């Protein structure tokens, strides 16, 4: 078992649906006022609270540039940058904001990485 990163939200249902329907996360566990969603080896919990946490960045990692480009096509209206190569970090990525304004990133490493 690993861990879970929790984010506060004021829009639990809308955020839950966005990450499931648009990003492709799946439900790992539901609790009162909490949805814990899974994307490959990442668990993110969204907790309905009085104040949303909009300062953390959620990064989704893909195997190919094409997958990053496909996601860009799906959420182009929420994107804050276009997909591009970042030579400093050796990644291909773009940034967007979820419906609540939380920053999100979609990327592919352009070098090999150790399995998680």
C-alpha cells in the first residue's frame, strides 16, 4: 500500500466527475464527503470542505506524446499552455486548470525512468 494526497474542494461532485469522465481516473474509495480517485499508481482524495485547496499541482504522467496530445485535445479550453518539450526537465507537457481552478499538468518523460 502506498499513500494518498488529499485536496480540499467546494465542488466535490463536479470535480469527481471531471477527473473520472475527462481525465480517466477511477474511483478507489468513497467515504462521506470524500472521493478517493486513482490514476495508475497515484491516489488523490478530494474532500468536500469550506475552503478549496488550489495551490497544489496534480501531474498526470503518460507513456507517449500522443497521449499527452489527446488529453490536450479533450481539455483545450481549460489549458493554460500548449504541449511542448521542456528541455530542462526532459519532458513533454502542458498545464491546465480543473473546473475549480486547481493547476494540473499532463506530461511524458522523454527519458527512461525506474518502474514505480
